[in-house]
C-alpha cells in the first residue's frame, strides 16, 4: 500500500506539490500533533522510490 502511494505521488507533479504543501500546512496548523502532546513538526524529505538502480548497477558489475 505504501509503495503504491509513493509511486502515485511521484507520477504527478501536482500530487508531489500537493503532498509537500500538505506537510507545510499541517506543520503550521499542528495537524500532526496529538492533543495534549508537544508540537510535532514533520520534516519535508523526498519520498524514496524503489532502489532498482542499486540492484542493476550491482548486477552490471558482476557481468563479465
């Protein structure tokens, strides 16, 4: 499920922008902070896709 969400966000520039706008707005409005707890700020990190390049590059190094 998480993989499908990351793929969907990466597939569209608008979804990507909306995702980061949601994080920014959520941090400003404290959406991620449970009531009665200290303020939580969600960092804006890039979502990681599959690591196919790593496997392919390792595979290519092993090829004669």
